C-alpha cells in the first residue's frame, strides 16, 4: 500500500510578520511579499505560540484560510498544522482579477476526524472503512463500533477530496445505515485568528501605503453551521467514469460540446507510456504531436497551434510532459477554433484525479465524499467556495 501521508511543507519565507493577539495564544501570519503580479506565487507561513496549555499536548491541528477579493468573492483552504506550524504556496493565475485581497487565518485545535453513528446497529463489534484518494491510492481499516452504534476515525491525512466507504465485515453485503460528520466541517470557534492584505497588479500609491497596515479579523469569519454529510449507496453506474468526471469537474468554456474525451481511468495500458503526449499520438483525428521528449513536444491541429491546460489553468508543453499519467483522469481535445486558445487554435485540457471516481469502490457500500487538506502548492481559484 502506498504511503498516504503528505510531506511536510518546508518553504523558507522572508516577510514582515503581522501578529494577532488572542487570550489563548498568538498566531503569526507571514507572506513573502504583499504586492504580486499574475503568474507569481504567494508563499504563506503561519506559526502559533501558545500562552496557556492549548496545544502542547496536541501536535496536530488545522489552519483554515479564507481569501477574499474586492468583489466579495471568497474561497477557503485548509492546511495541516504540525507542531504549531503550517506553510504552503498559492499560484496566482492570469484569470484572477487585479486588486486588493484579504487573507484571513484561523487555527482550529482539531485535526481530521470522522464521527459516525449506525442508528440501528444491534451488536457491538466493528465495521470496515475504506478511504480512496484522488490519486487512486486507498487504505482500509477496521473501525470499532460502540454498543450504542457510535464510532470515530481520527488522524487520516490526505489532500483534496476523497471517498470514504463503509461495509460490514466477513463478506456481509447487507447495506449499513450510517450517518457521519467531519469535525473540520462542523461549526467551531477558532483558537486564534490573524489577517494580512496583498495586492495583485500595480496598486495606487494610497493603497500601497495601506498594505502593511493590520486589519481586524473576527472569529465570526470562520463560523459555519456544519451539517451531516450525505451518503449514496454504490450499486452500479449507468454512466462511464469519464462521463461522471466530465459532468462534475469541467466548467465554463471547457464544456464546449465539440470536444473528444479520452479517459485515462478506463485504459490501464496508458500507464505504460512515458507521458500523456506520447499516449495521445495518433489517437485523435486531426491532432498531430511530434518531437515528444523530456522537453515536451510540438502539437498542432490542422496546421493551427495547440494550447495546453491542466485543471483549466494554462500550462506549457514542458509542464505537460512531466505530469505523471497515474495522476490524470481524463483529457479533452478541442479542435480549432477553441475560444480559450489564443488565435483560435486547438486545445488539450488535462484533468487530474479528484477522489470522486466511485467505480473504484466495491458495490453495496455506503459512500461519503469527504474533504481533506489543500495541497501545499495549489492554484488560487476564486470561483470555488472551498479547495
């Protein structure tokens, strides 16, 4: 079984520190710089210093991050806090609006935890839990169940979304009636908060002077109601995995309807190719790919240039060549003219796995989609509520 634990974030940052003093402790939020241009990366580091006895005996916690722009759009991220520290980087794509952004940080004293109950559970014992991550890696464990039907799963560390499936033991296919909630998605007052401001583009002189000024951050910014996660019983699927993925994760102009969808999930032979460009050679009518190697390749479509995207963010041919095929779910090939390609050329959009491929889960299991931690290096997307 592959190791599912994430590497610790090890960014070395030089920044001016803004401190938010709370009665329970002090959260120090650092940025590498507060004026950035599209294409830059914003490096973030947070350190927590306790003034009482809140975290010394608990080396694992969670950092909630909220990014808000001037139009009021918000997105959420969360990183694991290990021994009081968390850090990561946010890539700023060209599509982000220019202007001032607020970055709010809130520390939760909790780590990933699933609390569940089987209302009609008659016998004390255990059930099987299976966690499937977006990369196709999975881990399974036996979970003890108390006489009243309650159980808990703690300290699983994984990135992005994943599927959590439950079943009875000893090849018993009778479905379970399970309700679960994840503690990170439940309402909780943060232990400490802090805030910083950064600007994308060239700020006016008056705004430039205010970027170093602190702003008040409230615990209420991180309060949500929390709810039970809905479940679906996996029996069989009428749609292919590629169709399901396309409907759930493809958005905007990438839903053109005139494209060819190539499913890597359904073709085990794809894993024998050195990269996706080699795999696509000769598979799409009108698409020509040549000179494939470590530096990428040359792609054209009926004489027009081809633009590359990964998860709807434009990338170079060199970047395409180093994407592990095992990380790819589907590829969408758009003939020219594609509205998202400069000059009206063709395009190839590569989508990576998200942990939503239910066809990998055995049948007759109750399945929940759970949200893990944001990758340590991720693209900032203000069109998504949570990442």
